[in-house]
């Protein structure tokens, strides 16, 4: 199984770098994973999105639909992409420790 | 064909591909030969061949469940693929695919093809699909570290990625006015204009599920819009079929049995041939194209051209397959772009409000009913939208609205 | 090989403008084509109001093309067509010529390269298909190999216009059906026949249980408590019809099963509005085994359908229209395919397909 290493810490991840045990998520995970998603430092804006996604996931067991993320955080989609350059699915969900959203089909 | 001994010998470490080699025989051009011819590029093709041979032996796919990779700023356009036998075939352990938005009508110059080929030689397996089922050019197989570089070389060469995931999928269209005398609107231009209008929605998935747009410029529907597109734009005309009686007579002389082959096959029996003259009761004509297809020199669509807008086609998953159904019976050709943009926005607003995750627009309409959908997007019901009015009396009268009126 | 991206970074440039790669004769006559005629199978001549003539030579491709082959196409386009060519919605390549004297030399060169010319009018055009084992995780069969084997068997109907009407064949390797498979004269569809095997350890890591439960068209998936207090699911096997959609949303629902996966064959669909309305294909054979590399059972069945159709249908009748006229009982009789309980629909709206008249042919 691939691992993701940062400052001596090791995380079990899948090929795309998603955390394998969503329960093991802590705020450190988001901080540690940020660099790999081309984010220099996590701002309040990032946390607003991450926390919303994380809480939604804990409550409903699924990732919120993208439009819902925009509505609830007040960010336009373009702003979400500015915060998370690899996008809400690949970027924000990964930092929030969600399982990998399903692909193309 | 090499003789048996040579055929199975692993030359310079290349995998044995006994089963696939079978598929190099026979008259139809072989995809196995194509894969082999790309073996020099990065080695990806070589290992693809090895893994595929294994699938032919095992009768199962050796790709893992889809990956999630991409380029910065986009939420789609790249399909992640990982092998489940990556140790055996390391060069396809990561083998991602880029969808590249095709030029309208799939026209290329030799220079454009070479540009793409060169980019894909530098950054990928050298294998492509011309084209994928949605219409994109498919660049098959590369690693994550090459995605960004490939993407930038593509955009600098005037190409861009197509759609994937819960987004507008790459619109596609028939050849239309570029080479077809039957085109009732400019499908290539409309397709291009819509694609440009929805770059954001195409590259950054934000819809409940995928949304496909296809434009066929006449009822022959060469891009299968009615079967595959959530929004199908299919050309038609309002006025009379143009007839060149002299050419009709020429077809008759040349052996076409006008009565039997043409008139008797007309679905509404609105044609009549008296041996000299072909008469069409245009009011009854449903613009099916049969007679025009059969006698292209003699018959042509009318001049008052436009399109029918249909909605909701999809493959079986989840609630069963659907063909698109009529939403607007006629929009004049020069009003198509504006009408569609406005309509699409209303459809998306409704879908956004009522659609559930991974629910196609056709399924949503099935669930809430076409009448409620029409109310929601502000369209009046029209008899063209149904094959027949309802035959059951379970009518949801609307007491509140009736009282108001 | 460099992976350093070019600067400045460009995004959202969109596809090439729609008229960027059009040959001059097309630009000049855009929207003013008058009629066309077929000079030979695979060779069309489009005549414009201006009197200009554009010649098209259509060749079959395997869809999966190497850049070496693309460069060959480019060389041919340079030599014969001023550098212009296009592809069709059914994976054919079309060379666009202005000089009719170049048609024969081009055809000869195509023949040398093993590229068959045809696919026009009442011929079998190229088979549209999906990724299969070449590049998809969901595939119950391979698409490219099936297509190659079928086209080897049917190539004479590609190079000759010898059928009652056009005949469109399509392959999809699972029920997701990327492509308009379900509206084809003949459709070959990869199927599973066993319920998913739930891999619990993977499920808790990689899947959203509510999404998974909602993904099942028949409601066969139920949440149950799993190991360590986490949610897992169970499959009510008698309710499963093996569609594989659960696997689409969750890798832990493994569907692939070497011995039980295979093919089904569907007939009589169409998308064109000519004569009769567009319609779905109907089940003809519920299951044939996966038998790579050449799938002889499938080839035999498809060839049978084509032969019977060719012998029985009237001019202009598509497969579905022909069956409308002769009736399904006769279709099964003529092809020798068995009619089974699987042919009777039992999903939603199934009752719409029961015969509710005494219109029976004896
Ligand atoms: S759909 Fe109609 S207009 Fe378009 S290419 Fe086909 S026949 Fe021509
Ligand atoms: S287009 Fe179709 S409906 Fe109209 S006259 Fe011709 S055959 Fe009849
Ligand atoms: S039809 Fe199914 S198996 Fe084939 S490419 Fe599409 S999703 Fe994959
Ligand atoms: S294969 Fe289809 S029917 Fe069976 S459990 Fe999965 S989703 Fe349900």
C-alpha cells in the first residue's frame, strides 16, 4: 500500500493520495496534505470549505454535491478552484479526509 | 505472418502474446498491430500488450477501479487508471487517459495530426482513440507527472481537454453544413459556440451528474443525439420539401420504383406518384428524411430551417434507458444559440434544485413528471411533446390554480 | 523526454475553432451543398451549388490508433488531399479530395496499407465500441477484439453495399454502455451474471455507504453493521440483476467473474428518423460465453442475423422494421435462436411489452 510521508509522519493512502482510513483524520492531515495539492498554507477560507465537507460527510456519510459546497460556504466555483487548485473533489475532499469520490462513469 | 516458432519467442524481453497475435490475422485493420507499432514510444504500449494478453487468458479486466488525477484548475478531462498487475507490467502501473476536445465534425489537417502525435510521443504511450464514444480525441496512457506538461502543450497548440464526471460532457455534432446538403442548421458552429459558452461547466464539474449535448443537423441524426444526449438538437424544416420533378423522373428511368420504394415507405403515406409527377402533402409529412435519402438529387429539405430540441436520453443505468423526448418542436436556425443558452440555464436551475446526486435530467423528469418539469422551466405544454395524450384518468387537477383562474 | 510545462499557463482555450481545419473547397461551399452521389462503396461525391465537387474516400480504422498510423494518415492527406482529412462518428477516416483522378491511386495506396474502403449507404459501417479490457475497469469483455473478429467476418458487407438498408453494429463491454449501443441494428453487450462480491475491508475505506445503497436500481443493497462499528452492506442476491452500477460507485463491489461474464445480443434498434421512429434494440440472445481471442459463438450469431436479414428483408427495411413486418416469432424461427424466459421483460413498465391483441402470424 502506498504511503504519504511528511515531516516524519506516515499516512496510508491510495494511489491518488486519498487517506485510507477516513476515521484517522485530524486537522494535521489537512495541513500535511496541503503541499501535495499545490496549496502553500491553509487559510480561513480553506478551513471553511474543509470543515463544511468534513461535517457533511460525518453527518450524511457522503461528500456534498459541489453546488452545495458553493452555496453553503458562499464561494463561487472559481474561488473554490483558487483555494484548491486541483478542485473540490481531488483537492478539498482529499484534505478533508474523505474516501475518493468516484470517477468518470 | 511469422511462423509459429518466431511468433511465440519473446524477442528482447517483449511479452509473449499468443492470443493477441491471433488478432493480427484477418483482413480488418488490427488494434493489436497498432499497439505493437507504438512499442518504441515509451514502453507503455509493450506492457499494455502484456497486460491485455493476461486479460485474454484470465477473461477479466486488469484495470483497477478508476483513479482521480488531473491538471490544476480543472476537475475533469483526465481519467485515472492503475493496473492491478503493475508489478508485472510496471510501464502501465499508472496509465491515465486524457480526453481532448475534438474539432467540430472531426476535421483535421495533417499538421494538426502531427502536432498531436508529437506531443503524445513526448508525453504518453503513443496510443490514441480516434475517437472516444462521446466524441473526444482520446490520448491513451501516461503517468501523473506528464499530465500538466501534456496539457500545456495541447493548449499552446490550440487544443483543450474535454469533459468527465458530473459536468457538461464534450458536445459533439455531425458534419453538417461543411459537407452535407441536408443540414438544417450550422451544427459545427452551434456545437463550437456552445462548447465555448460552457468551458467552465465542462472543465469544472458542478452538476448533479453528466450532461451531454449533441447536435445533428437533420433527422438522420448521424451523431445519435436522440439516443445519447441529455440535450439533443436535431435539424428539421417547416416548409415544403423542394422537388425537382425532372430528377424524380430520372430516378424512375434509372430503375427506382417510386411508388413502391419511396411512396409506400413514407410513414404518413403523404406522397403520391402518378408516373409523371411526385406530389407531397407537406402538411402530413413528418420530415422523416426517407424520400430525401433515397433520391438526394430530386428532393431536398425546405428552406425554412431550424431544429427540434429534445431532452433526456441516457443509457440504462440507473432507472432504465431513455430516448430524448420533444421539448421544443421547432426553433429557427438563427435563433438556436440564444434559445438554447437560455433554455439550458433554466434546465440546470431546475435540476440543481430538484435533482439528486447522480440523477440524469431524463430520470428527474421521469420522477417528477414532464408536466411538473415544464412548469418548473416555464414552458407551455404542446401536443408535439407526447405520442398521445394520457389514457388513464388519474389526473392531478390543481384546485388552487383552477380557483385562481 | 521533458515534463516541464510550457509557459505561460493557458487554460480554457476550448477546441480549435470549428472552421480552423476545413479545406478551402469546404470553406467556399459551406452550407451550399446541393446533392451527393455514391461513386463506389466508400467513395462519395458532394456537389455544391457552385458546381464544385468534393470527393470523399472513407476507410475503416480499428479506432485504437498509434501515432505512427496517424502520421501515415497525415502523409496520405498531404499527398492526395492538400493536407485535409476527417474522422466520422463511427471511427472511419475520410480523405477529402478535389481531384477525381487521385481517387484510384489513393485507394490503391490504402489497399497496400490494409485500410479497407467502404462503409457507405446500405453497407455495414464500422462498429462503434467502448474500451473493454484495453482501458476500463468495469469491462465484462473486451471490445476491440470482438470488433476486430466481427469485422474480419463481415468485411465484405463493409466493402460492398449489398444489404437491404444500412446496418449499424455496436459493442459495449458493460451496462454503462458508453456509446449509442442500445439503439443499434445489432448490439453486443457485455454482461455479468453473478452478484457483486462485497470486499468489506476495502468498502469501509473507499466507499460512501449511502451512495452505494442508492446506486442499486432494484434496492438490492442494504446497509449492515460491519467490523469495528463501521457500516458495511449486504446484497440481497435474489434482487440483483447484475448491472454492476454498485461497482461503478464503489470498488469494493467486485463484479468481474471469468466464468460467468459474457455477452448478450440485441437487435432492431435505430437512431435515424427515416421511415420509423428511433427505437431501442431488443434482446435476441441473453448469453454467450466470453471466448477470446475470437469469440466464435458471437461471430456465428451475428453472421447469422446479418445473413437472414440480408436474405429476407425488403429494400430500405432496417433490421427492426423488417422484424416489425415479419414478427418476432418468425425472427426466432429464421435465426434458430431460442426464445427463453429471459426475453420477457420483468423490470419497470415490463407490461408495456406483453402482446395484447390476437394479431398472431401462423
Ligand atoms: S445528421 Fe443529417 S445533416 Fe448531419 S451529417 Fe447526417 S445526414 Fe447530414
Ligand atoms: S420526408 Fe418522410 S414523411 Fe415526409 S414525405 Fe418524405 S417519406 Fe414522407
Ligand atoms: S461500456 Fe462499461 S466497461 Fe465499457 S468502457 Fe464503458 S464503462 Fe467501461
Ligand atoms: S449489480 Fe446492480 S442490481 Fe446487483 S447489487 Fe449491484 S447495483 Fe444492485
